[in-house]
C-alpha cells in the first residue's frame, strides 16, 4: 500500500499561542494528536508523520503583502499605532513572542501537506494546526495571522493545479480565503457557516458569489443560529456535491473548524460530534469521487478544547487514514488522565455524542416554512445558474 495520509508535524506547532485566556488554546491540538496516537490512527498502514518546515517569505507573499509580513516579523519593535494598522495587538490577535515563527510554521506544515498530495507522494495529507482562514492580505483577523489555507491553494495553483475546490465547514465564514480568490475562476470556495447577523465576521451572505470574472465561484451558505445536525447535513448535501460535480476539481482542500458543535462557547450552531463526523465522511467521499482522491485537510476553529476538538479531529484523521473509528469507541484511559493533568477537566469517555443523524435529502422537496431550506435555496439561486445547475432539483 502506498502512503494514504501524511501529517506534517512538529511539537512547535503548539507554539501558536495567544496566551492563557485566549479562546484559541493550542492544547486542543496537543490533545488531538495524543488522542489520535492513543487510538492507533498513526499506526494504521500508509500513515506517516513528517517534518514540518516553516514557510519562507516567498511562500507567505503568495497571499500576504510584503509590508504586512514585515510588520508581523517586527511586531516586538513597533508602536501601538503601527500594530493596530495591521490588526495586531488587539483582543483577538494579541502579540506574543515568536509570533511570526509560530505562524510561518503553521503555513509550512499546510504547504508541506499540499505538496505531498499534489506530487502524489501521499493520497491525503493533514495539518490540524492549520485552517487559519480569516487573515487578510495585509491584516490579521479573527485569531489568524497568516492565511495558511489561501497560501496552500495559491501554492497548488503555482504547482500546476488548474482547479482547486475549498470547502470550509467552520461555524465562521471563511472570509479571508474567499477574499484571496474572489476574482479567480480557478478556485471554488464553499463556506457553510452561521448567519453573519449573529456571528463574526459579519460576512458570507449568498449574494457574495464572486467577482465579474468568477461569478458563482464564491459560495456561501448562511445558516440560522441553532441549526442542528440534520438540517446542517441537508444544506451540505444540497449545495456541496452538485457544485463539486460541476467544477471537477483537481484537488479538494477542506477546513474542519469544529466550532459548529452545540458545546462551543463562541458560536450558536447545535451540531454533535456525530453530525460533524458525517460531514468529514462526506468530504472524504467527495475527494475520491471528484478529485481522484487528492485531499488536503486543515483544522480551524473549535473552542470546546476538551469535549469536542480532540474527538472530532481524531475522527477526521482516522477517516483520512481509511481507518475510521467506530463512534462507540471508548477514549483511552491514559488519554483521559492526560487531559485531567493538562487541563484539570474531565475528558469525554467515548467518541460519540450518541446521536444518529438522518438528514432529509434535498431531492425530497423544498419547505418554504423551514429557515434552513430558505437559506439553501438562496445559495442555490445565487450560484447554481453560473454552473449550469438546476436551482430547485
């Protein structure tokens, strides 16, 4: 068997750390890797952990402005006004020692994953420390300093990819990636997120569907707060597979922010581990069905750092390893002890929330009284005609 899943990894990836009270706690990545290791994901045939070299300035410049890169590098010597000009030193993006180096390493791991997939060295590759999708060309935003998903997509285009599809299932709109490719018909960006009226960054309505040269290439599904597994999965099924079929990407890049979970403290969606796992399974099928299996997986948001993030991201990695974990699997005793030691919290005992989602397919008909159905139809009306697709069926 050839290499199925490559995971560029360096313990220093947990140095992307805004400080003790910041929601984006790097321990979530540490606990994910420990749980995946404890459940044997890294021992599955065809799975490898590889070096994660930091990105150099030429890689960062694929997306970011030279003056912004300079500002991040030299933030320790800048004035408050200079920092704020670039979105640095805010409550969301506080300054921390070595922030350029930590951010460049996250980008480097994502690019190494992309290179492994595009070269054929590995079928799938993952960087769960990545997925920092809010950073803009010259501005930090939403806990994100460098936009590793956008940089990896730009890298894939540079390496010869002609069509790249990006699917973002974070509860927050993938605004930075959309902005980077808003006028580029080679990149299809699809974001399923909580409606911008109730969540940062306040963008991502269906009408934001691409620039004049790329109409229909930016796809936004804005779901109402409190959306649960079944309607969320219905929205996914109604939008993502038809568009990937029409677009026929060379490679699929996915962002697996898991802040859509009901326990997440920052968002208002109501998914379970089981619904999130089904989304990862669906993305895996789509990679094989539409991109010859070339699949690059990135992390993202997720602020229930013990109860949610390690479990769903371990499921994601196991799915990509072609060795999915049964939902009723118990979490290892050693892992639960490690969680208690590291966080003082009690770890979940199993890999499921005990839910068995059974979403109603879109083909079963549109319900105008259902706010999720109205959101789905708004997206389909905005983008499907640009792809030659039927809006209703």
